[in-house]
């Protein structure tokens, strides 16, 4: 990336205010400074002061040019033995600009060249004074180097802080994108997994009763049609969100109000579902409402897949203290987590992630009385999303 691209400045733009201020200070302050040192500055000295200040016209656009012009004028001024004065302010600004705007390696090389030039000037001053020339007075090498090293250090420090800030913002942006992709992936998994499970179960029902009970087969096929429509609609919305990003229209997210319809779809597959969701006296946070629905949906989907024939499920949702408690229990044959979710276990891990995303916890394992039990506790108070996500490893692992 070019220097102009980094600074956001066009090549034709110059730093007139900075150069003008330093020019006024230099021309107006050199005479008083020389008088306090019992010295005089002839016209060539003022010309060098003006050149040093005007070199800062390119302070941001071409910081290396500014450093070269200003440093050359300042060193000639000092070697000539003129009085110390405001010309050093121009030198400090040029060094600071180079440290701030140049790439770090080039800045170090350029400032190192200035330090070398300062040492040469100091050595020249000593030689000239030994030859009878006045040199540039009582300055020491340490004082001369301080005018170079201090502004360079400040410029590099500010530049490092600025770059670190930019990197942190970029990392946050990348993390936001990654979290959004994970959210979309989880949504797609839940929508597709549930839809396919319902379709598969209802297709099995239709095949079993096709010959002896055409009406039941027709009802199962209608259930397949509704489940496929809902799954396709959900997938289309998530894919559109992935394609368009933040500009995608948001459809209303599912919540606990949709649990009766969910239970009805599950019952249509032949799995009895008992639903206990009392009327809530407080409005649930939208993210908690959605997470609770998805946890119930995934838990019932797992029951469909793994509980076996003759199983039933019970869903209880209630507010206990400052948290929403979600319990899904079945009396199927699954005895372990592996039996309940063989393979990758993405369903249970997905439910844990749902709970952790809102600051909650989830446990999943065999129920004491048989079957399988999923329990989630979702806090109703707002939580720090990043802290909740980072703390996901602390979620209960279940049995």
C-alpha cells in the first residue's frame, strides 16, 4: 500500500497550516532567540529557517521529502554557527512526521541518518571551534541528539498504538463475521435437521399405512409437504442472509409461541408430546426466547431419531428465579449420549452452544427413570455476548 493510500491524502494536497505556523514562528522568533544568545542571524540564516519550515508542506504526503529538506536546512544552519532558535521546531516536526507516517523500517533508517548527521554536525562544531570558528555555541552532543531521538520515539509510539488499534478493530470485524457464519451454520443445521427428521418419520408412517389407511397416508404426506415448505423457507432465508450480509431482510425468529405448532408437527409423526408452557408474566428477551425454542426443537428432533418406537416426550418450560428453565424428557430406549446422538454429536453440541450464547448452561444425559433428559437454564438478564461465548467451555458436559 502506498503512503498516499495509508494516509488518505491526495498527492496534490499539502500541509499548509503546519508549514505556515512554523514559518511564522521561525521568522518571528529567530531574532529574539539570537539576541538572548548575544548573536545575530544574517539573511541567509532566515532563508534556511524558511526552507526548513516550508519543507513541512509535504509532512504527510511525502514525509521522507520533508525530513530530507528540513534536516538539510537545519544542519547547514547549525554548522554555520547561527543561534539556536525556532528552526529546531521544524526539525522536530519533520522527525515526528517521519516516525508517524513512514513504514517502520524506512522510518528507522531515515531517523538513523538524521542521528548520524547530528553527530557529524557536532563533530564539525568541535573541529571548527578548535580552528577558531565560533561553531554553534554551547550545545552538547546529548542535547542535539535529544532533539532527534525524543520526537522520533514519540512518533513511533503513537504510530504503534494507532496500528494496534486498527488491528484490534480488524480482529473484531473478523470475529463478528466468524460468529455470524457460525450462527447461520447453526440455524441451517437446526432447520434442515428438524425438517428432514420430520419428513423421514412421516414418510415412514405413510409407507406403513398406505394400503390399509389411505386417509392416514394422505395426512402424513400433507405433513411432509408442510415440513418441507417450512424447512425450505428457513433455508432460503438463511442462505439469503449469508449472501446479502447485513442488508438481508430479517424474517421473524421463532420463539416459544411457536412451540404448539412444533409439538403438533412432532405428534403427526406418531410421537406423543406433552407440552407444558404456562403464560409468562414478563416479556422474554428475544435471544433467550429464540434459543429456548431451538433447544426444544433440537431435543425433540433427537427423540424422533433415536428414542425408538413407542417413546413419548415431555416438554416443560418455566421461569425459575431469574432464569428460564427448559426441560425435554423422553422415555425411549437411548441410555447414553452416544446412543442419543451417534456420530459427530452436533445436535447436543449445538444446543450447548445455543445456551452458552445467551449466558446459560445445558446438560444432556440419561434420565434417572429411563430415557433421555435435556435441561437448560437461560438467564433472563442481559449478558455480555462475547463473555458468554468465550465461557462456553465452562458449560456442563452432561453425562
